[in-house]
């Protein structure tokens, strides 16, 4: 089950942080379709936030079709995110690890790496490349 | 609410109960001992009377401290009732449950008031029963002994209830323990002592008047016979002397200055008689004991209810 | 459904008005933050809502009835400032107190909660630590199963761990029962992630009463050149401003959409604490229109 954290200083609305964390978990495969999300009470017990915030986050996720609430049973994951399967994820992670090693031996530090990566991602999505 | 009243005030109730048990035990022992001592002596004899008198004094000399009992009741039962809640701030807890302020105060006043009254009645009964063992003594019957009047019958219960209501009202008005204690003690002592100082009990009813009560006695020096000797003995047993003095033929009371008219003549009484003066006395007969008991109890009850009303008004107002 | 409503509410002590012409309406199911400086009248307002005080002017109703009647008393639980308890009572006695004085008492809930917090039932209340006493007082309030829970500065005098525990317990109770909570504080950061309705009380008057998300969405911080400031200030409702000779910063109520501005202005959102401070600095500013009484 997913473990939520709260970054109080970030300036991002709490409910959005929860939404992002669920999405992130879905992407990484930590959450699979059929998994149950913690109840508002369970989240509140750990984080001491307003339960309405949790409900709002879940409603947002439901609106995006990622989760569905079943009365009396809880909120369950409907689908995963991202087009790739778990094996694809593993393969891509490996190749990315190799690229990072490569870049580091070329002398780039972590900020250089992030800037380079961000620029490439931006280019790719802006140009609207069809990767299929 | 009944549970809460008990739980908050159980110490007071238990201490009062313990006190009554101990007092009852002590007086029972004293009474039995007296009965045992006096048993051998013939009823009506001087020796018996003397022995009874000695036994009686052992306890009656302590009666002067009887003022403490209602004072303590006022202090420990009355003042904390409202003042301590305000001082500790717990009224904000007690009055925001599901019981209204009226309910809270009503149960406490009625419940504790009833307990105080019962305790006072038990105390009065204990003292009455004990005093009954000394019925042969003049100084213990009827209305002669006001110290005894105040601790027997229903009057003590009325004083205890009055003191309780006074403490509660003082606490409700001052909302702090120390001022409430000061006011309660001050007012109570004033009233209690005041009844003795002003001799108020002598005036609960129109006194009975007798004249010419005094026999003529020869050879007595004037300073000892302003109230003729044996005058008290001429009054029925157990009565309370209200006033005495001399009247002239027309029945007007002589001011004290004129009673010296006969100076220091040895035959003071004959001299006064010759001048046409006669001696009178006003008293309250002993059989008015219960009437006076209820009179005093009634007055105190009215005062207690008024004070309870003060407490009620102050608490339910804001 | 509104949980309580104050209309023109005023309370006077001797000469001074602790509360003056307060009107607000709190919807059900919210966690309300009542903030304001010391002496603003927060305690007075809360005491009026729970029936410990009677109004000098105006009215206050809870659940549609006058505050302080036995019906409203039964539905509202109050945790007063510094959390009064009967020192000589044991913890179990405090629960009995609640049980005897409240028809809707949940003894099981109370015992379970205290067991989870590891507070022994036979300990005298006076011997507990400050945090434990706070939890006992909160338990007595929660076990009453109220529809409205009112707390006067519940986090004052508590260490950070105890504060967190109290808020956690409160939020869990809200998650379970959906009750409305009103808590007052003069420390805004304690309330940021837990409250969703803000009431700002300043010098006895209500400056702000609204949904926190909406309030934050409708206020913006505008920074720009000083010479343009007056023009902008005329077009938006400025709450607070500060100027140097070069630059002006305005905290303004702009409405849901950012107003059209010269590009020299930077616009950003505000945090809750910033918002509250801005209003507190300017007692005349109010985010509410002054209530108009019928007939005037």
C-alpha cells in the first residue's frame, strides 16, 4: 500500500501532492490495478491533514479515471499509467543507468545531467515526435 | 448529575457523617455514665441534683463552641460549590456538557441542602436525646439555656442550611474562594452572635407578664436584690427571663434611676413596697420551646431560600 | 446546512465591547480556523456559541436554535482554554463524569482512545503530563459524539509532539464522523493543512470568513513599480501594501482570475499565513461586505 508523505514547505497544495504521489507510484509500478488506496482515516492517522483533502485528491484521481471508489469497500486503482509494461520499465531503467554512467565519466555533474535531460525531453514533446 | 454532586462533595458528606457518629458515640457514653453514677441516688435529692449538675457542665461548657459547626458547614459545603468551579475554570467544562446551568445548580443546591439539613437534624436529635437525660436540672430544661436551645431540636439544621446557603451565595457573587470564605465567615458570625447579643429569642412571642412575683425578704443588702432573690425561682421552671423591674401603682415601669430611691436600706423590698412599687417579670414559659424552635427554623429557612435565590440568579445570569 | 450563525453579535463587558457587530455563518462538515491576535475576542465568540455567555447585542444560533439551550448543549462539545479538568478525579472518573452528564456518550470510544494513547484509567488527572491531560480533555469532548466540536486554543502550551498528536486525533475523528470543528489559535502555521475555513477576528470584528481554498485563489501578491501602484490599487481591493520609493507590493483581493496588468507587475499566489498577517495588519480591511440590516 502506498505511503503518503507531505512536503509542507513546498507551496504545492496538499491534495495535489497526494495526486502526484499516486501517479508517481502508478508509473513506477508500486501501485497496480486492483490495489486499494488507504482510506481517508488511514491517511489522516499518519499525516494529520484534513480528511477532505484526501477525499479531494481521490476525487481528482477518479476524474482522471485512475481510481474508482466502491462504497463500503474503499478506493481501488483502475489502471496503470504510462504506456510501458513493467519489463519495458526495467529495460529503460537499465539503459538510462548506462547513459548516466557515461555522462558522468564525461565530466557532467548532476545539475548538468538534469539540464541536459530536461532539454531533450522538452524538445521531444514540443516537436510532437511520434515515438510509436 | 447526582453522581457528580456526590463525587465532588463526598469528602464533606463523609466527614460530616463521621463527626456525627463520633459525637453520638461520645455523648451516648457520657449519658450512660451519668445514668450509672446517678442511679444510686434518690430522685429529687440534692445530691443527685449536684451530681447531674457536674456531669452537665462537662458538656455544656463546650456549647459555646457550637458556633463552629454551622460556620464550618458554610465554609466547606457552601463556598466551594460555585466559587471553586469559577476559580479553577471548571465551570467551562461542567456547563458545556448536556446539563443546563440551572440543572447543575439545582441538583447541587437541593441535594447538598437536603444532606446538610438531614445532618443538622441528626445532630439536633443527638443533642436533644443527651439533654433529655438531664431533665431534672433547671438549667437544662425548656428555654432557660439558650446555648442548649441552639443545638437541640430543629434549630441546628436550620442554622446549618442557612450557613450553607450563605456560603453558596457568597461564592456565586465573588467567584473566588478567599473572598467568599471571608464574606461567609464574617456575615455568619455577625448574624449568629447577633442573635445572642440582641437577645432576639426573647422576643419571638409576646412574653408572659407577672407582677408581685417577689416575696418580701428582710435583711438583704440592696445591691443583691435588684432582681429579688428567688425571683427566678418564682418563675416556672425552664422559662426564659425577658425583663424584670419595678412598676409604680399606675403600672408604669420605673426607670432604673428611681429604683435607687430606697438606697441601701436593708429593708429594700419593704421600702419599695411602701412606696407603692411592685416588682414584675416578663418571661417566656418553657412550653413555648417547640414554638420558638419552629419560629427560628422558619426565619432561617426563609433567609436560606433567599440566599439560594441570590446564588441562583448570579449563576444563571451570565 | 449551517452549524452556527452569528448576526450582529456583540458582547460588552462593563465599558468595552469585546465583540462588535459580528456576523458569520459556518457551514457543516468544515474544520474552521478562528485566528486573531490576543484580545481580539476569539474566546468571547466561542463562549457565546457554546452558551457560556449571553449576547449583549445581536443573536447567535447553533443548529437553528438559540445557543446554550439543552438541545444545542447536547450536540456541541467544548474544550476550553487550558483544558480544564477536575484535578482530584481519576481518568476513569472523568469518563464517568462524561457518561453521567451526556445522553450520547460513547464509553467504548473513550476507553479505546485512551488505551491507544497509553493513558492509564486509574491515574489521577492532576498527576498526568500536560500533553496527557490535553488528550484526556479531548477524549471527554470526542466521546460525547458531538456534531460540533469547539476548541479554544487547543495547541497552546503543548510541545510539538503533543500538538501533532492532538491534531492527528482531531483529524481522525473528523474522518470518522464528519463533525464540524472550530478551533482558535494565534499561531497560523499550526492550522495550515488541517483547516478548510478561515475566520479572522480582529479587535472584536470579523474581517474574513470563507473557504480557505477560495480565499487563497482570490488573493494575489502584486509586485511592481511604485509609480503604477496607485492606478492598480484603485482597480483592485487592496488588503495590505508596502512601498519603497521604487517598488510597491500589494496584497489584493483580485477575484478568481488575475486582473489584466501591465507586464511590469509580477503576480503570485499567497500562503495562508501571509494572508492572515496582511488582514491583521489592516484592521479596517474586510473581505466581507458589511451586513445590511433589514429595514435600513
